[in-house]
C-alpha cells in the first residue's frame, strides 16, 4: 500500500483500496537504481534496486516515490520472504490436510512461488498470471525459474479457474493492479468457482487490505461461500490474510497453530508459523452493514481490470 499524497478525496479513497501484494512500506525513492522499466499491455512495470540491497517491483509508478511495493527480494538472500503479507500467507498452509498441488493467482516478483518451491520440492505449484510481461520480469530480474513443478498459465485468473478441471490443496489469491483487487476477483460467483477447485481438506488464502472501504464486504462474501474461515492481521503492514476452508469442520485458532507446529517440524519455514497464527488471529465480527459482493452488483463482471 503506497503512502498517500495530497489528493482529492475520491482519488485518496481509490489509493487506500490497494490490496493484494501491495503493503504499507516506503518506496526508497532517494538514490534508487532503476533496473528495468517497461509499459506492458496492462500497466507500467518498474524494477528498482534500493540502497539497502533489495530489489522491488512496482506498477504504474508516479514521480514522487510514493508508490506501492508490489514485490520485494533480498538480493543477498533471494528466498527470504521480506514482506509481511507473504509470511502470513505461508501460515495458511498448515490448515490444509496435504499440499501436493498449489495454485497461486498472481505472479508479481514470484517471492511466494520461489519460497514454496524450496519449502515443498515435491509439490506442483501452478500460477495464473494475466500479464506476459510480469512473467518475463520475474524470470529476468527475480530469479524465477519454471520447470515441471513450477508452471505459469498466462491469462485471466478467473477464466483459468472457471475452465479448470483440476483440484488444488491450496489456492492463494494474490492478483492485483496498482490500486486495487480487480473487482471480478472479489465476487461471490468468483469465490464459488474457487471453492469448486479446492480439494477435500484444502485451503484458500486471500490477501486483503484491512482499511479498504470494501474490506468487510469482501470478508462477508468469503463467509457466504466458505463455511470455515479465519483472518490474520499482518503485523508491520495493513494487509489481512483471509484463510478459508470449504469443509464444514471449523478449524479453531489453537488447532490451526498446533497443526502449524507439526508442519514446521516436517517443513521448517524459519517463520514461526504458530506465533504468526496465535498473534495475528482477528476475532472481530463482520459488521451488519457489510454486503455480499456479486457479479450482478454495480458495474457487473467486466473481466480483467488491470
């Protein structure tokens, strides 16, 4: 989430809606080194190296440095998850009964994909990415490598899910534009399609922006589709990770943390997942004013909105 400039109220509200993959961290504008800059079919893509040794991915940059860090990599340790939202996303994995096949919607700088490939070398990790240029940038500048178990499908994530016949043990929703979650990836109809692609005992993890005006609408929409769900507040960022299961068997926070402890023994993450779960669990109730989002709502379903 980018720091807000002095903007008209309507533009400020739009910027506050920055959600998936973007976090409230400063873009080191001073002395940044632009590594790559290109205008793709969907957005302007900029890669910068910071004075402190991090490589960052930005979309639709402005001129004052107040831009969202969409993805970040420690050049000295490329497998480190430097952004808080990414670490909390991994905390969702122990909620799944098994992790043989994982789908990620949204590639960015591939930090989660690289981490998963190292953590779960036997799992197949598939990614649906709309922008071919993002795929190219991830490969050229963020050490992303495809192989038989690390596969990218180019095209709209919703269309991919609706066409797919596969079932996934984990679905990570991490698609984004420079300013918001694309609307067609927030509705009940989309989440019903996601639910249908989740294997028995599987889990869904979605990156949401907690102060977005429509945040509780999104949470209520997930709650309308998934009978079991939890929210993790990401310490150090404004992101919230919503973790949902299609199974009616609710997974309480303590049971989830216990599963995370067992998961850490089998697959050491270095993140202390039980602590992230126990300290991040959000118990706030959905407010009565929240509504379920639908394709039939204002604007309808217009497809990709990057």
